[in-house]
C-alpha cells in the first residue's frame, strides 16, 4: 500500500515537471492578442474547470485547469466542433485537424493541430497543463463551426490514430471569444 502511494506521488511530480517544460516552450505574448475561454463540464453537467487559448507568437498557448475530476492521466484535445452535448460529447466531432495529419506527437505522420500532452489529475481532483500549439490560429479555433476542449477517461498514447486510445469523453467545453 505504501509503495503504491509513493509511486502515485512520484507520478504526480513527473506530471508537474512536464508542465514546467511546456511552460518554458511558450511563445511570447502578442500585444492585444485575442483570448478564448471554454468552461468545461462533466457528463453530469458539473463545472469542472476551464481551458484558455491565447494568441502568442507563432501559435496559440492553451492552458487547462480542472477540479473535481477523477485522478489519473487523461488525454486532452481540441476537437473540431464547438458543441458539447451530454452525455458522451460525441457532438464535438473528431480532433481539430486542419492540416490533415495523423494523431499524436509520437506519430511520424502527426500530430493533429488540436493534440495536447496528457492532463495529469492528482488525488485532490485537480490538474493543469499549459502548452503552445505552433501554427494554430484564433481564426481557426473560432471558425464557423467552432471548437471544443475535450478531456478523456484514459491516457493518450500520443500515437494511435485517431485519439490515442484515450477512451470515453468525460468533460467538454466550447471555446468562445473572451
Ligand atoms: Cu480527444
């Protein structure tokens, strides 16, 4: 039991370290850069946090900050349609993929524009990540059919098309101009 607890603590620390690495890769802020926000809801309709997209040099900086979610490692992606109908959130469509790539940062033919690192949620139900998506634009994110942030039940293997075997969709939020 103690071993399990210690291993979990170690994983949590790794998650935080990964977060910091992404922070350092963030592009410089753009003066007057547009911001879009998505309030994330669980399948039961509970507010579980938010995702924010901010224009930065060369792309979009995306942050996710959640609470009240199941502990573990969860795939998180921007999906191509701005619609989050409970309870399965299938209405958000597939991953945001304007350049026609395959899924995953470890896929030689990837990644999708909307692919993100895994979101690690601690035993307190909280988790956060920040990453810059090179080439992503606010105009693309907020196009006519919109876009949505989706968090999945399982870990994204960052390679298997189309969604890294990350399982069911457990939280969803539609991006809107802020
Ligand atoms: Cu997804």
